[in-house]
C-alpha cells in the first residue's frame, strides 16, 4: 500500500477536513454559521474621503506597479481615482496578483488606508479586477469565523448555497415567537447573513438585535430540549421504592445535638419524597460550605436502610471519607447500625472482610473513597448512592457508584455552588435542592488581605490565637506545575513555622502522606493535640474542626476563587470569631487582583460562584470541556431570563409538539446529541 500515509496527510487538509474543523457538515450547520462582523461593499468611497483606520471600498485604476526590494521584497502598486492616489503594498504575493495589477487595470479594493512612507497606502487590500461595470452588492458582506486555509469567499459561497437549499421552516410552535417578541427563524438568519446596507454595523454586531436574540433563544432551546429529553427516559426506568417508615430517621433526629435548619428540613423532605418513587432519584444537594449537607445525606441513607436496602457514601479524599465515617458512626452506631469503611489504604484482610460483609448485605451503611467503585465490590441490595463533593469526581466515577446497585437512587452533593442558570442548563436532568441557610450560631468569618512583607505579624497573630486555646490552619502555597516542589515548599513552611513558634505543637499534612499518617495528623488536630495544622490543599474539601478559628493562606493570589472560598469555609464553624488571612505577594496580576477583591468583599458562595463564572467563563467553570458538552456559540448562560424562557418552551414543546422539538434538535445538534448526555 504505497503512499497511504501521504494520502492520509492530504485528506487532513482537504476542503472537507477544514470545513469539518469548523463543525460544518450539513446545510443546517452552514445556515447556523453566523458572521462575526460585516464589511460594507455596497458603496464606493472616493480616495479623497478615505479616513485612516476605517475600512472602505474604493474603485481605482492602476497607474503602475513594481517589485521593490527595500527593505524586503514586496509588490507596490500605485493607483488613483478621480479624486486622489494611493499605494497598495503587498509583502506576500502570488505571481497571479502581480499580473493582475498591471498598469491600466481597473480594480475594486477594500481595506484600511494609513499614512505610509510614500503617502497614503493600504497594506494587503482585498481586491478584484473590474472587467465591466459590475453591480455593487446590495447587502453588507458577512465575515465568518474560519480556519487556516479556508477563505471568506469559499465560505460565503457555501453558506449562500446552503441558505437556498436548506429548508428554513419555523420550529417554534405557533404564537411563541410573537409572545416572546422574537422574529421568525428564516427572517432572522437571512437578515444576519445578508443584512441590508442601511443597517448600522455597530447595531448589527450588537447581540441585542432581535435577529441575534432569536438565534440565541434557539440555541438555548436546543440545549434544553436535549437535556430535558433525558428526563422522561429516567422516569421510565424502575427503582426500588424506599418509603419512609420514620423509625431510624426519627431516632437520629432525636439524638442530634441540634435541630435541622429550615433549609435542611426542606431538602430532606424533597429527597424523602423522591426516594419513595418507583423510579431513580437524581438529585443534587447544593449548599455552601458548612451548610450541613452531611446530616441530610445521613437521613436519606437511613430511609434506604429502613426500607431494607443498603446505602453508600463516596467521598473524593481519604481525609474526607474518614471524617464522614467518624461522624456517621458517632450518629448511627448508638441507634444500632453498623457503618462500614472502605478505602484503598485498608489492610488487605480488613478490606476483604468489609467487601464480604457488604456483598452479604450484613453492612447496610458504607462510607469510602474510590475504593467503593472497584470491580470486586458488590452490594447485596444498594438502594441509594451518595456522592459527596461530586464535582471532584469524573462523570464516569459518579455513575459507577450508582451502577453498583441495579436500580439505585442517586444523591450528589456539592459545596461549589453552581449559579442557577448554569445548573439549569447543564443539569437539566437533575433535580436540585439548595441549602441556602447556615446553621445558627455561626459567626461570619472576617477576611484580611496582608502583604507577604508583614508575615511576622501574621505569625504573631497565630501565636496569640493558639495561646488563647484556639487552633489555626496554615495553607501552603499552591504550586501547580510540580507536585515535588509543592511538597518541598510545604515542608519548608512547616520547618519555618516550627522555628518561629517553638512553644506550639505544629502538624503537617499533604497529599504524599500515607493515608494512615494523614489520618493520625488529622485526628491529632481534631483533638487539639496539634494547634497549628500546616496543610496543602488536601484540606480544601469538607474538613470540620469547629475549634479552629484562624486560617492563613499563603500566596493566596495563586488560588482560584472556588478554592479560596472552600478553604475559608474551614473556619467559622464554631462560636468563636474567626478570621481568614490572605497573604499575598506582589506583583499581582490583573486576574489575581480581581479574585482577591471578590473573596475579600464577599462571603456568599453563590455570589462568588457568579464572579468566578464571569472571570473564567462557563466552560472552565463547570469542566464542560472535559465532559464533552458543546459550549454555547451565541447565547450566554448568564442571560437568566432567556434561559428561563427556553426552558419553559422546551417543556411545552416536548409535551405538545414533539415533532417540532425533533426538527429543532436536528437543526441545531444534527447527530451530535449524544454529546449532551454526560
Ligand atoms: P457541609 O455542608 O459543608 O458538608 P457539614 O455537613 O460538614 O457541612 O456541617 C458543618 C457542621 O455543622 C457540622 O459540624 C455539623 O454537625 C453542623 N451542623 C449541621 N447541621 C446543623 C444544624 N442544623 N445546627 C447546628 N449545627 C449543624
Ligand atoms: Mg461536606
């Protein structure tokens, strides 16, 4: 098979390959490939009216042209019209272009004039030779997003052809467009591809234009339709009814040293009702750090057990799993339940024993890490899978736990608040309960920004707090590019603090410690044998030590907003006034400065998440790139009103006009719908 690699190479660069790179396959794809901006070729500007820096079209005659060699090889053509003259300069050119620019040729050129060396000039104008009196186009010329090797002229031709071929029928049910004040589909896309010349370009490029609004709406609608379609599919599947008998849950509630907050009460009711349904629950419990998600999860797990099933809780780190284990064991063992513990660090014998008891159904409540989803772990009758800090797991891992039970219900928990619009768009197949209230008696955390130069004062502050019986976290600088370097820095920070604070007991915890060592340090901190815990971001999620009232974050400027918020949430859990000190080093980049400002001014997790979204963009925010969700091209998820309208229309359409919904999805997603099912 000679030349096969060559042939492959070639196909990688064919027109089709370039078009595919832009996602252009069907006529509908072309129709929805909308201009970035426009150029006005409907008018001819006289050369004397050329304005520097403003692109315009001129009609000229070539006076002469030559190849000049100074400062480097280039093609220069002098042109004129009745009002003035101009030089065209080409630093790269083809022989065919040189030939076209012969003296006497009449040209239409488009470009921005500048004052050059030899008077006014245009560098690399677009031009074509005028043979007869070619008519001027009667609409503005669209400029499309493109890729290397694919010219605007080709794209325009293909799009124009598709606009004629593709059937631009309306996919919105009658009356919906009028009610929402949106133009029809055909009119909107025709307008955007070929706008009339009297339209001001600034207005055209404004995404508030009704035609753009229509396209944005349609895009959001396609997303909603696609996600919502998964919903009835899930409801059609079966799951065990886990009806509440209120025996175990009532015992837990009676034994707790606190009462549920109103928000916890509501969330629990929502979950309890879902679990009693004969189809699988898929619910996200969202609540800021410290809002008390664990007890809600415990109640849900007890409902599963009451109904004769098992429940499992998976956490992303050993530290967190262990903490959940301790807390749940303390709550549940007194009411007579066995709580099992399964992580990678267990001795083989203990692990085998735990797996055997889970398989036999002897243990009803299981807490663990990724170890829970290993192949050899089998549950006798898993009824509920709880995943804590769900954003820390990949999609596949999240599903894996649920699939340990043939028809298990799933509860995901997250302390990274996802703005409502994002949650609605990306998780349309997920019901959401929100804990929007913190347990009473919390004192808000005071945040301070302190320059690195004043580190000594911060150390003195730690000393004072610990002498007064409180405890402190000291978070080491984040070094993303090297774990080894990160470890080294953590050890140095530890050594330095130990030297600065000889009368305090200081511990160090980081990701490289063996699980047992980590657990030993953590339990020493919980029992106040250690007063200052030096830590890398392993403590970011979930750690709960109410006596710790001071948190120092070194090089806070390197952390992301969500991370800072999570870290800060480790303090302010008891009754003492708590403080979070953000040590930062200059110079501060613009983004770092913006992040520190947000975290300094705001403690509301949802507000912080919104800012995070604004600073980073939705793709980064939600890990959508990894999950394969197509990002929106025209619409903006923060456009809450439009998202809400799309959602409502999607619901109506799936119920009343399924054939329109199918046509709409086909137009927008073609065969790519499977990507949305993550
Ligand atoms: P998170 O939502 O961050 O996971 P936790 O479940 O760890 O929060 O709860 C934080 C702390 O608040 C824990 O010590 C927990 O026992 C306590 N807590 C939870 N609910 C209440 C409540 N209603 N009243 C008082 N304290 C509560
Ligand atoms: Mg938690």
